[in-house]
C-alpha cells in the first residue's frame, strides 16, 4: 500500500513539473515610453564677410594710403622765354582742380615741374614723375618736342597723359596707349593756313621759317606741302636758333628769295624779334604769318608797332556759361585777363577735368581705407572719353587719343590788337 502511495505521489510531482515547464513565460510590463531628445539646435552663426576683391590691373595699381594724396603732374615751360605757355596752362588746370578737389574722399595734389620747353629737361621731369608711386596722370607735356621725349617714359610707368597743347601730328602715330591731347594737330593747322594764304590772301610765293623744334619745323613742313599742293610756290625754308636777339642774317637770306609772305612755325618771343627786324632786312611789305604759338598779348607787347598787319592762328572757345565763369575766375584769381598769356588755359582746364572724371570711374576705396587706382583702366577710361562737356567744346577721344573739340580761326593785328581775320 505504501509503495502504491509513493508511486502515485511521484507521478503527480512529475505531472506538475511538466505543466509548469509548458506554460508561456509572463510578458514583462512595457517600459514607460521616453521622449527622444531633440537634437540640440545649433546656434546660428553669422556668414563670414567676404573680403573685397583685390584690385588688379595689367599695368599695375597705384595704392594711395589713407590720409595721402592722389598726384597729378604738369610738365612744361614755367621759366624762360616760353614760360607764358606753361604758366597759362597750369592756371587753367588749377581752376579745374578747384572745381573737383577730391576723388572718392582723397585729396588731389597738383605738382608742376619746369621743363623750359626742352626735350632733355622734359625727359628728366618725366623720369621724376614716373618714380613717384602716387603719380597717376599728367597734364602735358606742353611742347611737342618734350612730349615726344617723355611718352616712352610714361608708357613704361603706365601713367596716362592729356596734353593741352602738343600739336605735332606724329605724336598720335607712335602707337602710345597713354598719350592723348585736347589740342588740334599741326596737320589741320598747316593745311588750313595754306588754304587761307593761297585763297584768301592770294599769295603765290612763300618762304617758311621755323625754330628747329619738333613743333615749329613740323608745322612749317605741313604748311609747305599743303601750299604746293594748292599750286603755290615754296621758295625755300630757313631755320633760326631760338632765343636769340638778332635774326638779321637768316632774314637777309630770306629777302634774297623774294617771297610775298613768310610763314613761321615757332613761338611768340622769337616771332616778335623776327617781325621787328624784317624791314631792316629788306622785307618791308612782306606778310608775316605765324601760328598758335605766336598768338597772344605777349607777342603784341614784345613786337610793338612791328606786329601791325601780322597773322596768327587762334583757337576760338565756344561761348558758354561755364566759359564766362572760367574767364571771371581766372582774372579774379590771377589778375590777368584770360587769353593774355596764351590761348591754351581752357585746354589746360579740360585736360585736368578729363583725368579727374576718369579717376572717378576707376578708383576703388579698399577695406583698409586706401584707394586703389588701376593704371591701365585709368588710361582706357581717358581714351574712352565721349561727349564730355569741356570749355573747349564737347570732347570725344578717338582710338589714338585725338580729343580736340575746338576749331581754327585766323587772327590779324589791327591798331595794336588781335582781331578776326576776314
């Protein structure tokens, strides 16, 4: 009996264990959901400022530090026999600068150097200007010979030029990228003079005289060729040494040729000596015909009564309110009537004004407060001048730098004064 009971208990225990082992495991209670933390928001950062683009230029960039000046130079005769031209032109440029004294907040400084009109001194001044890193433009040079000598120097330095008065035609035939002028050329002047002499004055026989310079000799040559093309006769040509006080020998040589008219290429002081000695050299009644270099009050003063009946070329300036103000300012500032020293003060004004206008177009104020002036861009801006309202007229530059707006007029001395020749 005990054995049965023990067996039965054992079977019950086994059955219970089997049931327990077959029951599914209890599912644990789900964990409380936890919020996924949002990614940390990055603090907004300012976009870094882009540095200003560096100003570059094929010819280099003139950098004018803050507080320093932009420099524009003038080179021409300020002393000696031909000083009236340089002084007059510099005054015109000064008055233009008074109208426009700054570019992008930088003061413009005007530096004037005396060349006495010589090519050698002109080249020396050009080298001095070219060595100044703040020099960006030149009003000049004044005479053709000194201009020709200086062009290669400024070309190498990348400094733009605007001449008020260098008129030799070949100057714009040199392929220069920096040279420009606001004066008419001697080709125009010489051809117009030949036509006037042949057609208006009825002259058929002339002798040309000149001072041996690039301007005077070139102009006399142009006139001679044009006069011959019209049917006139050029009996000869005679050079003089400028600055002398006795031209009796060259005038005697001219008298021996028997001309009706002497055409002179040169400047007022030499012209005054020539006309004063013509009668004593046997040239009484022979017409003396000068050029734009002989026009002005200085010639009348030096030649006195001998100037009566002589001719020259004049550059008429169109009447305008701006020119009237210019004349008034000129006389008030300098005590001389505008036009007394030379006809070129308005050209000096326009040469300076064109450079200043071009500077406004290309100069860039940099982040460090300096001013960057790209040299080729400046030269290109001057050459691209179009419809510029100048004192000499509306100025547009050609692709070779011919920017003259003015026309030509001939003047004759009557009763001691210059009047328009009929």
